[in-house]
């Protein structure tokens, strides 16, 4: 059985998950998201990830803040794990540790965190925060994660880094049932990010990519983690279009791109281009993304989960076999597409027989 986990992007910002003027049956309001979360856990999703945006970008004029959104979703859900995205530099890790432990307590152990080092310079400069170079942002994020772990697991925590100081900090109540702390997700693509994930993260989120591109990232990060005596799990972003025929699914993709908001896509592309090109190896996120890729702002089209239910289920099996542990899905019409995916594709995936290759096998492959 393919025992992969399923997550969805919480549409807590306006504009949906594509930078396109195509009509969407998706809303950003809390009432909508509360109903969506309840539906998601009923149809088989395991996680929900709330995005972090502070000002309008790529058409996202309205934004619900991520930590407060998952806190509000906690009492209206029962099983779904709730991931909040946070930006080091805009948040202090000690404060986030306290907030996270509180949400974990309210949700009975269902809180998780996605540490986002940041690509949108404007979100930092409007608050008067310095915009650090690429590798420095990830050094700060690594310290941020080390502080979180210390605050969540030690009775009295001391830390002296380049970005943060903790002088005997503590959190009570501690997080519960999370062995030994809430799961920490982190995304990126550069060499600096991969090394950091190997050292401190529980999960490594990958932008959309091909089977071979995903295999390469998993092999490298798994090898780096093994050197640290650790193991890391892997999540993959994908924009999912499932229809009765392959042609219908690809016709929708073409229509999304044909109606792309060219000005917003160009603005997004300009904002993120430094994320890849500023790294020493020129391998950061979006370094190789073209206009069509950027219409889904985490390269979700590249993963190829577009077609019939059987085709998409088989594609997920292929990703699972190269080491993907979780699919993070975005949808065009959340009201229709998310429950349909849960009721049709997730059961198909669970029925597929597969020989999962271990991290050790991948490293030596």
C-alpha cells in the first residue's frame, strides 16, 4: 500500500492558488476555510498548511495571518494537523514557541510549523526589518529552529547565537504528543537550504518538480542528514487538476495559463528571481522557472498531477517510490476539487501496491 500523507494549501489569501484571472470557486474568508478544513479531514487529508503573507503580492490583496488562522481552525476540527507558516525576522522564536505550544495544547497535539526564510523583500522593509542576503536568511532560520526546539523540550533553555539570545527561557505547558516537539517543516532548494534541512528540520518541502528532479533533491538531503545522524521526511508541492479525461484536465491548465494575470506574474517573477540567482550555485527556488511555471507560485504545474484520477494516483505512486512522504496540493475550485480528490484519488493511491525505497537505498542508488 502507498502510505503517503496528503496536505492542502489553506486558501487564507485572496486570489486562490494561481496567478490567473480565471474564475475560481475558492474563497479566502475564515468561515469558508473552517468548512473546507472540516471537509478535508472527512475525505482523508492529513495536514493543512496556512500561508504567511503580510502585504498584497501576485494579486493576493487580502490575507488572513497564518498562526491565528490555525489557532481558530483548531477547535472546529478534530483530526487535521494544522501547519502555520512563519517568517524569522518578522517573528521572535521565543514568542512563536509560546504561541505554538498554546495552539498545540488547544488542538490536543495537532500543531506544526513551516519556517519560511522569505523571498518577498517588501514584507521586511515595510516593518523596518533588514533584508539579509540569501544564505544569511537561512542561517537566521536555523537559529530560529534551534530556539524553538530548545524552548519546547528543555525546562530552562539558554542560547547565544548571531541572531537570537535566550537567557533561561521556558514554555509551560509544553507541546503534547509530538515526540519530542511539534513537527518543523522548511522549504527551499539551494545548497545552503539543503544543508540546513539536514541539520535541523523534520520535513523538507520541495517546489513542484519532475520525478528525476525530486529524486535528486531527496538523495542529496538524505545523504546530508545521514552525515548528521538524522532522517528527514519530504513533502512535494503540486497543483492538482483531476477530470474525467486527460484532455479535459489539460484544457483547464491551458485556460489557467491563457488567463494569467501577466502583470502580477511578472511582478512575482521579479520579486523571486533573486531567490535562486543570488545563491552561489544558482540553484535556489524559482531559478529555472519560466512564465508558465510562475502562474502557480510554487511551481505546482511541474509535478504533473494533471489528468484522470487513475493517472494522478499513478503519478503519486511514482513520487512515493523515489521518497516523497507527503503531497501538498493546491486546487482551482477548492469547493469542488478538494473533496473530489479526497473521495476519488486518495482511495486509489491507498490501494496501489508499491515497494517503497528507503532513504538509505536512495542515497546509494
